[in-house]
């Protein structure tokens, strides 16, 4: 993992549509979005620490002004995408899938406890207060934002924020550009279906949850990489499950090939915990206790999993 990274970038990916990209995209270092229009603006996700969230809001104010956002959309429940919700005005609705609300409340601050390293500062839990089950369309004047639930995949609550008139999709953590995806709280089978749903949009710009923005043929490459990785996990899981190896032993014995060069190689263990659950016939998205799986990932990592400040 890198020890020094560049500052966040606010990139205009279409007219009035911005991606806030935080290098290096590793644990708890995510991307967010900003959509502006004459009728106001909305944000897509927040980030992890108090300092990072205050920096995000300062950059948003530079572009969109100091008025309150019309809305904040959460693509899923993880703390790196929701820990800044509380810093938005109370009058700004937080919108997410019904499972996002449930899982924000259930998780609390566990991510800050399990993934050490940064000074998280003040954190308060604020779940979505507007929820939906399948699809919801938001209108900022003439600008349309379609929220499409495609989970369980990365989590139970994964939502795409799709701007059909601009060809931009905020994919949340369905896409990691440069890092291994993390499926412990979602579904391996569902992840493949969600990737197909992203591909079907035929977007011009894809903003991943972590890593650089993708355009044109780069979108297909990243989606192909995610698909190939999921198929690799399925193969390792099938062999390990059949032989009676626990997830950690199966991960340690596996040859990761080209995926070994991606960030967060320890995620393979967590992903195998999820794959084993599905091979055991448990329903997709069944809750798996985080601490034992994170303990296995820590062993795989050769030491504590730390995050950049």
C-alpha cells in the first residue's frame, strides 16, 4: 500500500457532473460525486473521516455554492461512503436503499474499529431517511438521476446513480479500478449480475467507488476485470469447499495470478467466506459476522489492515 498519495481531485466528467476522486483508492479512501443543475445540486456519497468529509464539502462549495444540497444519495452502507452523512444539513434528505438504512444502523462505527490507521475525528451515524426498494428517479430541473438497486453484490444495498442524458454512472463499490473487489457483505453470484446491469447501461463515463474514473473502452476493461476476478473467486471457492479447506487455507493455497498485483489482496479471504456461504445454500446476502472474517484477512495480510489518514 502506498504511504503517500496525491490530493483529491474534483473532475468534471460531463457538463455540471463531477467526480471527487481520492487517491490511492485503498481501504476507506473512496470516490464521491456531485451533480449540479439550475434547480440545485445533489451529492453521491460522502467519505470516511471527519477531515476528509470537511475537505469534500469545501470543494463542493467551490463549485456548487454554499446552499444546502437538494439531496445526498448513498450507493451502499459502508462507512467510507456514509460516515459524512451527519455533516449535511438536517434539511437535506439522505436517500438510499431500504437495506442501506438497515445496515448503516446495524453496522454503527464497526468499520472505524476494524480498519485502524486514520484519525476518524468526530463520527455520528446518520442513515438514509428516504428509502426505496427497486428504482427511484430524481429530478434536478431537467436533469434526471435514476437510482437503480442492483444488490446484493458488494453489499445488500448497492445502488447505481445513472444519468442517462449525460451517459455517466456512479457505480459505487461495484467497481474497483486497481483493487480487488470486496464481497463479504454482498453476494458473489449477485456481483456478476450487477456487473451485467452496469454493462447494459452502455455508459460513456463510469465513476468507480475506488480508483480512477473510467471512460470509453476503459469501462469495458474494468468490468471485464471485475467479472474475471469473480470467476476466479468462484473457482477457488468450489475447489476449497469441495476439499473441506476453510476460506483462509483456500486463499493461502490459491495462485492469484494477475490479481495478486491488485491492492488489498487480503480481500480474497473475505470473498471466500461469502462464496462458501452461497455454496452452503444460504440465501444471497445472508449476514456474515465481520470480526472473524477480518481476522482471517489480517492473517492473510501478514499483520493488521491499516488505512491511510
